[in-house]
C-alpha cells in the first residue's frame, strides 16, 4: 500500500502481529486478499463508516441507552456487517470473540475509551447481546 493510502487508514499498523496470531486462519487470508485491492478512497470510506459506527455507539452510551437494548444491538449488527462486507465473513460468534478482544487488549480498550470512558465495555456488551439475540432468534 502506498504511503498516501496509509494516511487515510493504516491497516498495516499491526500487520506483523496479526499475521503471527491469525495468519493461519481463513478470515485473515480473506481479509488480506480483499485489502490488497482497496484504493485510498476505499480506505477512507472504511474508516469513515467505522468512525460513524463508533460515534453512534458512544452517543447511545452517553444517552443512557442500554447496551443490550434494540438500538445498541442494531448498531452492533452494523459493526458486524461492516467487518463482513470489507474484510472477512464475520459470524455473530466471531464478532462476540472480537468483543472479548476489545476489552481484553489494552490497545483496543484505549481506542474505544478515548472516545468516551467505558465505551469498550459498552460496545462489547452490545455485540454479545446482538450475538445472543441472533442465537435466540434462529
């Protein structure tokens, strides 16, 4: 990826670590395949969509909307579909696994919590509730 493309969104920031941890998985291979073809405009769109999802989640949290309520789980579903559309097939179970990483990994926690303190936990709870709802509804 060219330097000017990385300035819009730097997916390679943790590329070495991700390759070590998940390089053997189909999801990682599919994400790498897709990402290889993305343009600067694609990366800007991906980043913009992600920022919009996070901002709406933060607004719900600030408004006191329950993380396991309909509004927050709907945004959690949008987050799952964003990953599914741009990177790799992301089942509800896989998304719930990502939620665990968002709270367990200090870098992910800091990313969310710098927007609003406690957002990492709120997002994780919304994702888990969305996954549980999907399991219950199927």
